[in-house]
């Protein structure tokens, strides 16, 4: 998606604010949502996809790693202008249509 401000950077495929209600967790819904987001990203012509998760959220980290995401090394530290914990940026390639995740 285009940046919300003027930039010369290329748009990136980014998954934002994905959440599953607690009572529906551990049923494969989050993996299904990721698979659909990957399909859409490929359809839009992107080669990679990015997302953030809150540092210390072991459940989210486990889910994203199981779907092929790896940390990029970049983190978002809280600043006077942001609310919330430090976040970790992860990415993965958007490969063939026949992938399972």
C-alpha cells in the first residue's frame, strides 16, 4: 500500500493489525488469514510481505515463524510519539501459488 505521506520509496506489502479473538485461537484461523493475505499480496504483484509484532509476544512469534517469517533485524522502539511496546519487524517471500502457508 502507498505510504500515508509523500515518499520516493517503493510500496511494500504489509500485514497490519491482524488479530483473532481469544476464544477462536488455536483452530488454524490465523494461519488461514495469513495464507489469504499471501495470496492477495502475490495477486497485487509483491515478492515479499512484512509485518510487526509486539516484542515478547511468544505466541505471535511462533505463528509467524511457522509461516516462514524471519526477523529483519529492525525493531520499532517506543518514542514520545508512539504508544505501546517495542515491535519486531519480520518478513518472508511470497512464493508460488501452491504454497501451504
